[in-house]
């Protein structure tokens, strides 16, 4: 699902924001981020991946921090929340952190 945020008259190239709410996605997050980064870079698209983690007990946020070290904090943005606050509020908070004019909402579990 993508939503255009800027008007057609806005200056600058398009940027894509992928919003990934996570809870216990330690094993899936490296794969989904690798697939997204490869797709964006192969197509020379500007992007960011915004991960909203609900204090996953499996330490998903630690894996995301490692991925930030590989791909850069400007590409992988982590928003850690203090507990399991729910999918709806994760999307709402994550949307506020997206800077792209196209936003893609995805599940991190590869479904």
C-alpha cells in the first residue's frame, strides 16, 4: 500500500519510505531489509526503511541496530517503543517518522 505525500509540483526526486512494525521479528528482519535495499538500489531509487519495534523480547531492535551499521542510519531508521503497544499505533507513530513522498506499509514477517 503506497500513499503519495507531496504534490506533483514538489521539487526533488521521489523518495520511498517503507514502514515495518515489528514484534519478535529477529529472524525475519535481516532478510526483508536485504530484499528491500537490493530492490531500491538496483533500481536507483531513494529510500528509507522505518522500523517501529514494540520492545521485542527476542531483541529485534538489536538486529536492526546492526543493520543500521551496515546500511546506514539514514537508510534504516529505528523507533523503539517501551512495550507491546499494538499495530495501529505503530503505524501512526511510524508515519510521523517517514520522510518519503511515497509510503509503503509492510509486515516484517514476510506474509
